[in-house]
């Protein structure tokens, strides 16, 4: 599964068959607000959301950004992965 950063639409995307799965963000003063994660219901349980969030977190780390997880899925993901806690805004 390959995640693509789409800065024009402020999101990370993963194409899975005909479906585009996404994690949206807003960037403000060095903080990436991860606002929404969406995976088509027919694809849930395949690790797609985790792959998207992981890619967004890697992007933030690489670019020196902090993360504010306003999406409940992102918040839960970061709680389950203590190695991401240093990025919390």
C-alpha cells in the first residue's frame, strides 16, 4: 500500500481499487492538525487507516512539525504508539 501526500488538498491518500482513502490535515504555525480519517467501510479492518496515519506522522517528523490529533482515530493511534508522543503539540 502506497500513501501519497496531496498538499493541494491538505491530505494523505491511499488508492485501494476504486476507493481513495484519506487522512485530512490543516497546517498552522508548525502544527499539523490531523482532522479526519476516512476509509470506505468495505475496506475497514485491513490496516489502511493505520498506514495513512503512520505516513502522516512520518511526514510531520521529517519536516519538524508537531501534531494535534483532532481526529479520534489519530488520537487513539498515537496513544497505542508511544513512540509518536514526542510529536504531540
